[in-house]
C-alpha cells in the first residue's frame, strides 16, 4: 500500500466535513434570514379600538340592551395550543344560532360580520371548522353570519369568483363587514376580534404551518377582513384565477392600487392552526394573469360574475350557497 493513501483519506474527510458544516450554516442562515417575519409591522394592542369599524346590519333587530363591550376581548390573553383543538364536537350546543347567524343575548353588538367560506369536497374540515368557529365567535359579542359558498361542479377551483358570489349575497343581506375565511384555518387567540377595521386586515398573520411567521408582507390569503364598501370599491376579486393560488396576491395589488393599507394585529393575537390537507394543483399561469390584471382590473371582478345559482339552503349552523361556474 503506498504511504500517502491514509494522508489523502484524512484530507478528503476533512474537506467533506468542512464543506458540509459550511453548507449547513449557510442553509440555517438562509432559512431564518430570508423566509418570513417573526415580528411584522402591526397595530399596537392598546390602540386597536380606534381602528375598529363599528357598523351594524340595519336588519338586525336590537332591543333595549346596553352596548356590548370589547376591551376585555381585545386584552384577553386566553389562547389554545394547536394540539388542543377538538377533532370532534359530539357535545356541541347550538344555542342562539339560526341559519348560521348569531347575535349576543344580553348586549347590543357594535359589529355585524359576514363570514365567507369557499368550499368544495372538504366535509371532514367543515365538521371541525363549523362548531369550532361558532364556539369561538359566540364569545366575541358580535353579530355574525356564516356563509359557505360551494362550487358544485368539476371545473377548476375558482376561489376569487366564489368570494365574489358570497360577497354579493352578504352585501344584499346588508352586512357592512366581510371576513374571507379559509376553511382549514382555526383562530387560537381569543383576542383576535372578528370585526372590520377602517382598512383591510390580514387576520391570519401567524400560522403554525408557516412556523408562526408571516411569509411575505403583502400576503392577504388565509383570513382577511374588509369593509363591504371597500370590497365593492376594489371590484372584489379577479374571476380569472383557476386552480390554486394567485387570486389573493392579485387582491393585495387591488388594495394597494386603491391606496388602502393592509393592517395586522400583533402576532400573539393572530395565531391560527391549519388543518392538514394535500397541496392542491398550483395554477402555473398565476403570475402571468397578475401581470395582465395590473393593466386592467375594472372589468374583471364583482361586476363581471357569471355562474349558475343552484340553491341557497339555510342549515342551522350555516347558510350554504350552491353554485355551478
Ligand atoms: C400564492 C398565494 C398563497 C401563498 C401562500 C403564493 O405563492 O400565490 O395564493 O396564498 O403562496 O401559500
Ligand atoms: Mn389551505
């Protein structure tokens, strides 16, 4: 055996070890430096009530009751861990809920909110989401109604169009505030008040699936609140995004074009857990459509929705709008 072989082996080993260590360090730095914001720009917890958009649905019958209070909710530190979320709700009580709607019994709410949830073929998530969100929202002293907008065809998924359909109905029903809500997201913090602010609010800034960081600053997907008049002003969502992704980024573009801001509550009030599901098929065209829409969005949105209404069904826990696109 030649003499130099062990020495060469040792050197080789050193070289590969050094290389791997360097690579690991670079990867760790990359991971933490370039992927997401732990502490994104947000409103101060103390100033939140000045930003709230207090408006009731004129159809809500209000008896002589004191105005509801929201300070305790906004200051609440009650939170639930992702792993503690109940997976079944056999003991769920539907007290006070009718057609997906609820209003507090002993005070007059300041806010009326339509929760819009787009849906197709996710029964097991619906079964977890609906009771959970009712239990969460009934503690918030707000008037709310849950709309599930179901795409009842086999065409490509079109979330933007479904939101436009839901928004149209909620606006007809005179809701002044819309909350656009993914069915797989469950709020963890009691202080995350489901009400509109004077600007759109990205409510799900801190999701466990994304290690509780905001993955990019213009993200508005997940859960977003927006005043109904502002939704109309933006002409809602683009109807052109088919398949997964992009419609929310396009909506963020519309928000900034109309000089509205994207506001957020602090991270400790904006935590959500995401129910697991397989990744949907991505729309490869989404960046191209976004570019195209930057030049023209006036004729694509709430004012240009084509669909076939199948039915509006009032279930006790939600109102289901069934459509074919
Ligand atoms: C998609 C968005 C999505 C975001 C986070 C982006 O690439 O275009 O629609 O909300 O990723 O998953
Ligand atoms: Mn999802």
